[in-house]
C-alpha cells in the first residue's frame, strides 16, 4: 500500500514538475481585425485575438508580447502586453495552466506613408524562472489600407475664399436740382433758374460732356403738381412745368454747344413726395395723416380726408405742399475708370497712382501666380492695413504649395480683420493641410458666412479625424473627391460612383477613387479603365497603385501591371 501511494505521489510530482518546466508557446488561432490594417485618422489601430490552449502555459512562465509593424526596412514597436502563469506573483494577465486563456489585445501605431506595404508581427520574450525560451515571431496581418489619406485640403479641392475687390469700371453719380413754382402757376422765375443748385447741375452737364473720363448717362426733367385741387388741373400744371423747365435747360445747353438728349415725365399729383415730407415733419396729427395715406388709394378721397383735419391742414398747405410744386432736374453721370491695360501698366510702373480697389482688381487680370504675388505684395506695401492684400496673397501662396507662407499671410489678415469668415475659412484649410486638425476646427468655427463650402471643409476635417458619421452629415450633397471618399469609407459605393460622376473638374484622384471602387466591388474593367485615366492625368499614380493594398488582388494581372509599369 505504501509503495502504491509513493508511486502515485511520484507521478503527481512529475506532472507538476513537467508543467513548471514546460516550454513557453505563442497564443494560437490568432486573428486580426481589421485585416488588412486600416488607417483611421492618423492611427493604424487593430484588435488581435487568440487563445492559449489548455495545459500549454507554464505555471511559472512569463510571456511578453510586442506588436511590431515592419515596412520598408523599418520596424515600429507597439505597446507590449505581459501574460503570466498562475504561480507568478504579479498583476499582469494571468493564464491558467489547466484551462488556458484568451489573448485579446488592441494595438495602435502612428501612421506614416511608408506603411502601405507593411506586415504586422507579434514578437515574444518568454521566461520561466531563470530559463528563457525561444518563441518564434508570428505574422498576423498584411498591408495597411490608407485610402483615407486621399482626402485632400489642397486649393483645387477646398477652393480657398478670395476677398474680392470693389472695383467698378463705371461709377454713376446722380445730381438733382428743383425749379419751384407758385400755386397753380407754371411760369419760370429768375430766382429759381438762377439758384445755385440749377447752376451747378448745368455746369455738371457741360463738364460731363467734355471731360475725358466722364459721360452723361441720362438727363431727365420731371414736372410735378402738389396733391391738392382737381386732378385734371394738376395734370395740366405738371405738363406745363415740365415743358418750360426742359425748354429752359435745352437753351442753356445749346448756348454751350452741348448736345444732350432730355428725357421728360409728368407726375400730376406727387403723393410719394407728400408722404416723404410728412414723415420728416413735426406737423400735428402727422401719424393720423400717414394712416390716411395707407388706408386710401383714391387721390380725391385722400384729399378729402386730409382736409377734414382742419387744424393740421393749414400747416400742410404752408409747409408740405409748396415744395411739391416743382420741376425736378436729374442728371446721371458715368465716371469712367481706367482700362485694364492702363491698370496693368500702372501697377508695374507707378502703383501709387492706383486705388486699393484698382490694385486688387489688377491681380484678377492675370492667371500667372508669380505675377499675382508681385501685385499683392504691392497692395501690402502701399496699403499695409488692408487685410484683403494679405488674405489674397495667402491664397496665391497656397496655390503655389507654399503652405507655411500662406499661413503667415492669413495670420496677418486675421490681425487686421479677426472675424472675417473667408479668412478664417482659408486659415482652417491651411491648418488642415499642415495636419493641425484641432486648430482647423477652431478656425472653421469662425467661418460661418464664408463664400466657400464650409460644410465640405468640415466633412473633410471629420473624415481626417476618423469620424465618418459626422463627415457624412457635413458633406451633404457636395460633389467632390473628398465627399466620394467619405462614401467609399462608409462602403456606400453606388453613392460614391454618382458623386465622382458629378465632380465639376475631375482629376487624377477622381479616377483613382473610381478604380478603388472597382477593386472593392470586384469590377475588373472599372479598375483597369479608371486606372488608365488616373495615370494619364498624373504619372505619380503608378507608384501609388503599385504599393496600394486596395489593388493587391490585381497586382499580378498582366493588364494591371501594364498600366502601372
């Protein structure tokens, strides 16, 4: 009996000793989600799961598992996770020898473009007491899908918002003069024809007719009668007042050899003028009289109701009606600005002769970015407090790819005009291009009212941050490459096709995205046809496609290789 018990004890001890000395092994049935790896925002995140089988994890063992992303001859190590056997005194993940356990670890790497052709491995450091074990590394995923990085904040996609000039080639000026008449009369009085306003208007007509950069646009003489008395009487008075005034003006211009056509019109009862004078007056019952005008449209009824207000009517007759018995002379003059040729010559040779509006306008007369920069620099030099010069210079620098210089220009523009929505929009786009998404969001928060598509910019921002739901809401019905990219990331491929088809100015990225949709939907013809267009528009797309895991299953196709070779 004692021998039998001793044998049993020896066997148990052997099992225990064997479990304690058992070599360490890697977790089994490893799976990576997602696979291949995918960029979200600026991170490559994944979850790796597996199991430690029963009776495999050394009771005294420690296994340190480190995720390693290998690419382009480089290795980037993630955060290690430690697992321990049940006899190890520590607070790490404990694995039962008898029952095994789960391997469930999240990994994260900062994305860099070289990761497109990457492999994710798990590397192990295994010990049990003083012993170390060689546990081979295990590959758990291939490649990194970086399609989100096709999101662009460049000028072609985001359309920075220019702050426009207010240049007008022709500016109109209006000058008026009245010739007043006595009640129920239409004869001219020298006190009226010799008034300063009539003399000034006559002189202005002569000047406009002879000056190099002025021209008479129109000259009108209108005869008026005050809204008291019979309508037929007032019509006759207004016509006579118009005629004698027009004849007088024509004679004055003829003496000066000025040939200007005079337009005429008649206002028999000037109720509009009556209302304006009444509103500006302090006459008793003014509000009541104005209500009468709003309540009745018939002239005779208006007149009766107003005359019933006997206390106020005397003031009306003395203050309101006399100025309405008149002929109005109205001159519209065109001030003709410099020609485009004159402006461009002056901006090069003598910019001080140009107004800020003319200089800003000059920059719109050329498509050459270097010439635009030179003009905006002259705006800044001559008008240093004009924020539009800095903003528009920033847009031009941005179009040249000089993002840092553009940022400095926007910053100066915001010093001068901190709440301008267009400048804030532009600054937000530049911050997004620099990768400072938090700063971009602050700028966009101040850009409400911009002429550019703020919703599409916010959609791009949220997509870059990895929030595809917000991006979808912000893009709305935008038809841009970025909007289509968001739909691809949300796996809404039909919508993405429609969006790409509606892009106003399709470029290489438009075609490349269409090829991605073809690859994801196993449409080989769409991959080939769109990739041909993409590389024709931009040869750099060849190298990108060759490394892009989106096209991994086409990589060995002779037709595909012929396109990207």
